[in-house]
C-alpha cells in the first residue's frame, strides 16, 4: 500500500508508482472528487493534446469509401443475422 502525508500547506505527494501507472507528469491537472469517505483524483484531461496532423494519418485507407447505400445494406444484413440466430 502506498501512503503519503498532508503538508502544512495542504499538499500531498502522489507516490511514483501511482504517477507512473497513470502517466501523470508534473503540471498534470487533476479533478478532486469528494466521495464521502475519501477523495478520488482523476485526470482533468485523460490524453495529452495532439495535433490533428499526428493522428489523421491513421484514418487513411487504400479501399474505396463505402456509399451510404452499402452501409445501410450491411446494417440490414447484420440485423437479420442477429435476429435469425435467436430462432
């Protein structure tokens, strides 16, 4: 169990294993939530800000985009398959 102490200024040090597990770096903003029997710390922003240029590449596809009609047909097939299996 990790423990810490409250300083005279109301500060606590979050043990390194916890900071590492949550990838909390200096300056990380945390939400402090009163749970009644303690407090919960949550990242204010769960992910670091990332420029769209760094992630947009994962959206590229060599395949031709599906038409709305093709997508609707696929949904119909999926619904039919799901409910036919209930037999």
